[in-house]
């Protein structure tokens, strides 16, 4: 890092502001707004000291071979992703994080049903919305021969490195961004996990635009598929139907229209999906879509 006395950290000031303060500042009174804007830089520096150092998983694995034998829930809890049964709140500001374990989404057991038999293979896996990269660290050990990609609007948050990990910028609210940052890589994925903004439009775009980059027999998972239905700020200014409604219509062989996708994207999905299933996690729902 440029400022020598500060720990080697990647999270940028703009990311810190967007994640922890933008929302708060928007809602604050005039006086509080000014106070928060003046102090945010000092809060940022203070929080940098609480962020863990980037971990090189290839080195870490040499000392922790036992992790390659663990199940996905163990690994999610070990690396503190909210896909496991319990987690320490990774979304709190670094200086406010504590060791208290709270209920997490509990999706890992559902994931395992679909993925266990192929876990030893050389798979291409991408997660949209990586945050610190805690889920990709869990995947690194669970899928020990796989390449794991992470795409996020704030890739500077990512806390891991390895020859088998790659993280990069993508904004899932933009077809152009998905095209430019993911599709141009010409990778065919075995598994695509959508865990980014959870906004109504972004969930639709991600599934329909990326479905062509999923291999035959591949799996697409949409986490928190019920967010646009249940949380107003996940649909503000956006047009229904949400993805959950669209997928239910497809299951019931009913037609649907969405202004967020074109005819080709819709037809490609309809011709190539195999199964669509919904599952309840501990807090929210996920959809798992299999390709023919
Ligand atoms: C729920 S967190 C991901 C948690 C992570 N998958 C895990 O299991 O630990 C959501 C992430 O989505 C990212 N995000 C929000 N909006 C996005 C967008 N439009 N495009 C890409 N990523 C976005 C945020 O920066 C954040 O890192």
C-alpha cells in the first residue's frame, strides 16, 4: 500500500463509502450528512487495521491438507461465508465484527445434493457477488481440482489469492458489463452462482445472459430469489415480473414477458433448460436450474 504504516489492504475508500456509508448518508439529516462526509476518510483508515491480510490459499493449503476432506458446510463456516448454517456477520464494518455466530442461509447442504458427485472433477465455477471471497475459499477446498472465478462490482474487497482463483470487476445490472467482463473470456461454466445485488432486474439479466455460457448438464443457482418479492428496495423503479415469477410461469408452461431480456435470450433459455427447482434456506429461497 502507498501509505507505508498502513496494513497491506486492497479495499478502496470509494468501496468502503459505498458499502457502509452511502445508504446512511442518503437518509441522514443535513447536519449528520456533513458530519459523516467529513469523518468517513478517518473511519476508513481506522477500519483498514481490522481487515485481515490477503490469504494465499496455495500456501495455506500446504499446512491445512485436512480441509480438502471437509464437507461444504464445514468449509463455509470455516471461511465465514453465509452459505453455511452459521457465520460471524461478515457484513458488519471490519471494526465492528465480533466472534458471535449467527444464523446463515444454510444453502450449503442444498448445494451438496447437486454437486457432491462431481466435486473431484476439473470444473469451471463462477460466483457473481463475491464480497470478501469467503465462499470461493470454501469452494477452493471442496472442488480441489477446479478453477474458481469471482465477479463483483467491488473486486477490491477480495481477500484471497491462488493459481485456481481469479476475481475481477463485473456489474451484473449491465448486459454490456457481463458481456465484456465474462462472456468475452469464452469460458463454459459447470456452475454459475448468482449472489450479487439481488435486485429484480439484475437477477433476470444474469440468468438469461449467462445461460449460454453454462455447459450442457451445468447448474445455475440464484440465491435470495425471493428478495425482489419481499424487499421493496430490491425492486424500486424496476418492472415486474421478477425472476421467481418468471421461473414459476416457465414451470407451469405459461408465457411471460420481461423488458430486461430480448427474444433470443428468452428462447435460448426455454429451449435449453432441463429442470427448475426452488428450495428454502434458513432465511431465504434459492432456485436451482439445470441445463439440458
Ligand atoms: C451477498 S454479498 C456476496 C457474499 C458472498 N457470495 C459470500 O458467500 O460470502 C453481495 C456482493 O455483491 C456485490 N454486488 C452488489 N451489486 C453488484 C452488481 N451490480 N454487480 C456485481 N456485484 C454486485 C457486492 O459488492 C457484494 O460483494
